């Protein structure tokens, strides 16, 4: 079983999927989690942004963080 950071990075990978069904399902999971646990989402995004070996994942994490901060302003 993968650890929570790995699971979250897998969710982000699914958000970038070329398959519409996979991407839509990942977006629903992300948005539901964001509504229920907004602080944990930001923490997970920061973790991915700092530690992911994949540039694409780091970039996506930073974009999602920025979007979250814009909503808060």
C-alpha cells in the first residue's frame, strides 16, 4: 500500500490523464476532499511542490495552491 503523499501524487497524476473518465473522477475526488479537508489539501500540495521528482507534478501543485489562495482573497 502506498503512503498518503504517494496517493495524493497519484491523484494529481490522474488530474493530468488523457482519459476523460479518469480525469473527471480525479477532479471529483480532489474537489470533495478540498471541501471537506481544505487545510490537508494545501499541506499535501505544498509537500508535492517541495518534494516531487516530477516537474509536471510540482508545477501542478503550485497551480492548485495559487488557485486556492486566489479563492481565499
